[in-house]
């Protein structure tokens, strides 16, 4: 039930933007504003090539318009790495 609910998420500009027709994504996002800082966070389970992985990206910036693109680019690296069958471990922090 939870995965079905997550698969119906309407936000497609972040993690889901990097998933092609070979993959399936269940995800949720959250956003908030604290002063002049905007936060956009997204977590997902992505399935591709009979492999599932979990990815969470947490962002903050003064310009909310940049945050979905940052999430998409991180998702693109992770998705293409898993899709290619690479065993490279991904890690990224501020």
C-alpha cells in the first residue's frame, strides 16, 4: 500500500526526471521555507535491471527553482550507474 501511494507522487521534476521507460520509481518529496532558505527533499525506491535501490537527496538554497535540477542531476548519476551494471559505490555530500 505504501509503495503504491509513493508511485502516485505528482512531483516529476526531481528524482523521477532521470528515470527512463526501463525503470520504475516510487517516491515522495517535501519542501519548506525557513526565512529566505528553501528546502526540497526527495526519497525514492527505483527499480531497474531487476535491481532496486534507495536514494534520498536533501537540498537547500535561496533559489527554490534550482533545487529540482540539483536533485535530477544526482538521480541521473545514480540511475545510469545502476542501469549500466556498475558496482561503483556512490556517495555525495555538501
